[in-house]
C-alpha cells in the first residue's frame, strides 16, 4: 500500500504548487490572500488527494505520471485563474503545454497505425499441416462444458457461497481439459468465506466425460475484494507495469492453481499494446513473479492472453496501409472474425500439444462470406503465422459455416459454436460442434471450406471424420492428394464385408486376412458392391493409422 500513498502524496504536493498563487496579489488583503491559500490546501488535501487515491485503488490503473494529463489540464487552468501577473503567464503556458500534450495522447491512434502493423506482422504460409487422423481434436464446445460443470456444482462445499468462474482450455498432464475456478457470489459471501475451495476440470476431447471438482483453496481471486482481489494484488506488486487482458487461471502438473496476466508496453502515447511477458501469482499465498515471454514456465499454456491476440489480429488486418485506409479506402484490409470462444479467438492444440489461437479473416465488404485467410498465434510466444489458403480456391469463412449448419437444422433450431478450420485429408474443412437451444451438444458437423456441398455430421468428431473421408472420396474433395499419410498397396483375402447405403452410393467396409479394415465408396470403384468374403483383392490405400483405412483403389480378382 505504501507506493500508492506515496504516489498520491506526490500528486497532492504538485497540485498544491500549481494551484497556490505565490506572487502577492495587490487586489487582496493579506488576510484574504492567506484565506485563499488555506482554501487551496484544504481543497487539495480533503478533495483531490482522496479522489486520486480512490481512482487508482479501485480502478487498478497503472500508476505512471503519464496518466495524469487530464488532471494537469484542470490544475494548470485553475492555477492560471487564481494567480496574477507573471505567475499567470507561467501557469497559462503550462496550461497550453498540457493541451498540446493532450492532443498528442488523444490523436496517437491516427499516427501509430504503421507501428502497430509492423509489431503484429505475421509470417505467411499457404496451408496448415494435415491433421493427424489418429488424434481427437479438442472439440468439446465451451458452452456445453460450462453447462456440465454447473450441473456438477453440488460437489462444491457450501455451494450457496459460490458460482462458476470463467472457463478456459489447458493441457494438464498430457490431457486437454477445460478448467473453471469456483468464485465468490458476492461481497458478503467473500467476507464470510475468505477463500474459495477449488476449481472444476473437464475433458475437452470427450463429450461424455463428467466434470471433476479439484479441492485447492484460493485466497487471491477475481471475485475477492480489496487487497485480496487478484487484479489489485498484481497492481500493488507492479504499480507501473502495463497490463492488457483478463487474468487467467493456469494449473501446474500437480494440480496447483496460479493466476497469470500479460504485461507489455504501449506502442506510443499510451496507445496500442505490445506484449512482453507475464506475471504469475500463487492463488493461495499471493507470491508473485514476473517472466519475459522467453522464460515462461512450462506448465503455462496461455501466456499471451486471448485479448492481446485479438488486438494484434486487429492491427494486422486493419492497418496494412495505415489508419485512414482502414476507415475509407480499405485496400487490402481484412477483418478478423468475432466467432472465437475467448475474446474472438479460439484456442486449439497442434500435434505436439502446443496451444495456438485460431482466427479467420474475412472481407470488410458486407454480405461476403469468403475467407481471405486465417491465422494461428502461439499462445506462449505470441508469434503468429498467417495462412492464405490455396490460391486456386475460394474458402468459406466461419460465418458461412455457421449459416450452413443453421439451415441444415432449421427445424430443430440447432446452431453451431466454435468453428475451427482443419486440414482433413488435404482438404481445408470447418469442424463445428452443433448445439441445441438449451446448450447441449447434439453432433459434430464438418464442411469443406472450398466445396460447401461436401458436408457430414456425426455423434463424435472421429465418427464425423469417418463419414467425411467417404464424402471426399466421391470425387469433389482432395483426399487423394495432399494427406500426409503414406500410400501403400496390399494383396489379401477378404474375411468380412459390410455394406451400407449412403445417398446414391454404397459404402463398403471389409476386413482382410492381415486383420486390418478398409473403406471405399462404390462411386470410386463401382464393382466394390460385388465384393464378398473369400475374394482375393489388391487394395491401394492411405496408411492413416485409423481403424478403417481409406482405400483409393480396389481390384477384385476375376472382376476386371
């Protein structure tokens, strides 16, 4: 607390120096002059200093003198009015300087757009890597996860004291999970409870999993008050640091909860933000430590807050040719999507378990659902890559994918949430969980970004992928092209056959004597409908590692 008192005292002394008239005023008697000075001192001590203290204490604003420019304008004007002669000229000059400074602060956003763009500039590539078919994407939608946690809230002791906090995704001990802290439900509950009992954890890949309540007492939280409020606690420890974005809960490999917050610097004149590191707080004892981004502890996934990434996406998309172009000409401007699950971005994980924030970019022209590109930002380093997509194809944006889902299930009034673009079998594809009006998960919908007529849905992501693979084999997709799976050929005897109708064609699944399963559509190989047990076949297929391997060609001995 000492720093804020000292800061307030310095402001009070400086304010008194500006307001107090030092030169003798011939129009006032000595008694009146003394009364004026006494009144100014009382006003500063009784009104100004408590107001300054309250502002910085309750707002958690950074305590840098650059924040005082509005106050300096008022003080300089008041000092000029109360003084006479040369002193009035000096304080009038100070007032003029403060006005010029205010103009600098208020108009900086129009002149530093180029610096913002350069800071947020991304590496550029064509397409993301093909998705590993043996993995399960972290595709449980946050609204569904939150609903399940609320239904499990009875696990929390003294339930009436608490409510569910903000939800976020994280990798803990190799598992992708949603975590959400238990928060106080009001001031009096905090006053009596003093600490929260723990947090919830729920699988982000298995929609059938149930939430687990993890007991771990937390004293410094977003819902605590006064000096136990986590944001105020961080501000008291780091009064001059520039923070951006909300505090986030991070769990280490032992299940211990920590709160983190991103800090950085202004681009210029208290405008713009460039992230530099994080502050980590032990939620139980309040111990704090700051780390530059290069030294962030391994257990922290979201060192760069989603709010920071969203801001930098805005810089990159809007300011390629400066501020005025973003408002009028809009040449080469691309707008980041607002369909993300956290501050307009969606967290996803790569095959190595590294978290990225996904955002797609669309045209500023109204009524256009064509995607101009998409970005992935490393959540630990802040380094971003912009993917242009196949230049020979036009991709549908996330809003377009959501509209297709809405039309597909218009009678049931289902809607999509958390659309993510993946490279499935070499095809840029939107994977979107489908929710009903009550927030319950119904299925997973996959649609090709380049060929929207190719779409499927399944109960699980892997079920939808299996159907999508078949749909792509019908000739309009690129499953035969850029999948990273190795192409192989085998000859063997058919042990089992299963056929099912899919639209105008038949999907043939068969088991060979090598005890591996294969899948092919009659649209690709019409003679596959005659396949029977005991046939000798030669199969050309992709070694994707899946239970049913996608066949590219099938030759049945005796049927040529």
